[in-house]
């Protein structure tokens, strides 16, 4: 007989994506809401210890996705385009169902970075030059978002060079012209003398299994909202989460806290769905035919 779950299993991965979750956990806000959560740490591209490689076309084979599909986690967050792709395509592939249940708290920072001796000083000077990203994840989608105002799609080139630390190595070795980085690796790059061409914030989306009820989700999101209040007042006590991911390449005083931006989780609106889904489909990064009704469930606010 399969053992019945007694508490929700929630993923934590890259600190820039999960900082409100980590802060809420550290300060006991989930317990204040009466929640008993099993925390599941999964490898992320920001962690210097991450060794896994990312495949272009098989997002569901990646560590977090595999764990979710096997029932090892019930709730997680990542870039809203990535959540959109997974929520839509899991159904078409007969995988474990999940829905978008909120626009998340963390507004992660991404930047496109070049070496100090690069000939590129503005985004359009990367025409037909490869930018290293994580395929079908936040750095990929955000790079397209940042660059499409400067370059026609046929001149916007991306490639895969591994984790953040591997990307920086590839950049310094001249294997790629530019890299897409998130914090804390933007701060690492700046400390190492690299040049930032353009940067942007991108919001996470929250995904959950059908087994996680609206009342539990609402309590989780209230805990995150309290954490956001702390971060907005003073994020410096929590910078250690980001610094730790660099394996000693960054000190707390080197980190740009001005890049941290967070807001309380909110319902995922139909307008947001339409804009995000249509944009993702335009880039051929999600299958057609999805609807708001079969992709989004704002049950935390019912």
C-alpha cells in the first residue's frame, strides 16, 4: 500500500528565485500559518556545486522536473515561461498534472555580460553572436525578452554552456561572446571585471499539483508575503543565501542588494496568461492549444 503523504513537499532551488521562501522558512512564518512542510532541495544552475547538464528538448528529464513527475515534490516555482511550458506540455505528454497557482514573489534579476575587452558595448552589437543560456529556462526566456527589442529573431543566437560558473569560464576562454547570468553570478562577474550590457527583472510563477489544496497554498503565500515585507525593509541579513551559492567567489559586501526585488504572490490573471502564453508560442517554445482554464487555478484565492 502506498504511504499517504502527511505534509506538502516543497522545492527550494536557486536563492534568487526562492529568497522569500527561504526567508519565510528561516523566520518561522510557515509554522505561524500552521504548516508543516517537507523541504526538498534540488540542484540549480546558480549553485557552484551543480554538476548536471541541461538538455534542450527534454525539460521533464531535469532534476526538479523528474522529482515532481515521480511525486517527490508537490509545489515549486521557476520563471513564468518555464512554468507555462511545463504546465501545458505535461498534459500532452501524459505526465503528472500541475497548474499555475500564482504569480510568485521573487522577481529574479538576469543580465547579459561580456568580457571587458569585448567589442560589444550595447545589445545590438551581439548580432549573430552566441549568448550562453540555460535552454528553456529563465535565462533563455529573459534573454529573448531583453534582446528582441534590439535584434530581429534571425540574428539573435543562443547556445548552452552549462551552469553559471561554467558560462563564466566559457566567456573568459573566448568560447562564447556573451553569457546570460542571474544573481549572485552577475555580482561575481562584475567583481571579476566583466561588463554588463543589459539587465532585467523577471517574475517567478508558482506551480502545484492537484493534491495541494487552496487553503494550504493560501497559507504558504501569506508566509511569503510576510517575508517580502522583511526583504523590502532590509535584505542584507539574507544575502548569505546568495553568497553561499558561489563557493567563496563572492563576499556579502560584493553583492548588489539593489538588484533584489520581491512582491507578495498574487493571482495569475487571464491577461497575464494570454500575454505570456502567446509570447512563448511566438518563439516556438510551447505547444499550441492551451487555455487559461486548463492551465491556471487560482484556488488560493477562492
